[in-house]
């Protein structure tokens, strides 16, 4: 069950990363993307990032933290892509008013895209930090043993039970 949950979690984060990879490349390099371009960048990015998140992950928290980190990278990479896209669509060949309108519109679109990309990057990094913090606090993945006196779970190598105070042999 946990294997399936890890895979589904990685699939969701991978979808987001694949979309950002496609979006980045389409905004920078392509005016009208073909079906092959969409398939290669979107599904290729989706598959590669999903595989990376699951590879060697022993816990779901590892997959989630990798997903947040990859999402932060993908969102941050949108910043220059939005700038380039906005600059490519500014038309300065018209009259003064048309040029001014194009510059203002391109600047607003670029600025809003950059603000959104940086906000999503920040939120992804916060998510990454929270997952790392809670995974460490919960002690997930640490070897546990049972206290001989009170039968509570304590860490292997503990000298004294934190529940009953009994010295552990």
C-alpha cells in the first residue's frame, strides 16, 4: 500500500513538474508547439521527475519532500521564461500609443507572471521545510524497541525509558 501511495504522490508532483518543463520550453523556444513537442516535453518531464522522486525513497515523506523541492525548481525556472515570453510579444513597430500600450501590457503580464512564479516557489520551499521538519520530529525511519518495564516504544540504544524512567539494559 505504501508503495502505491509513494508512486501516486510522485505522479502528482511529476505532473506539475512536467507541465512546468513544457511551459518553460514552449515560452522560450516555440511560437506554436507541435504535438510531438508537447508529448516529448510534458510527458517526458512527467516521467523523469516521477522516476526521480520514487527512486530509492524508503518513506512517503522522502517522496513528498523531493516533490516540493522539484516543484520549487520548476516554478523558479518559470521566472526567466515569463520574462523572455513577455519581451518576445512586445510590438514596437506601431505608433507611439501602440508601442506604449504594448510595453505596458508586456510589462504587466511579465511582472504578474514573475510574481506568481516566485510566490509558488516560496510556497514550495515552505512545504519542503515543513515536510523535513515533521519527518525529523516524528522520528520516522528510526529503529525502535520495546521497554522491558512498561512496553512502550523507545529508540534502540536508549539508556533510560522516557516513559517510566526504567534503566534499559
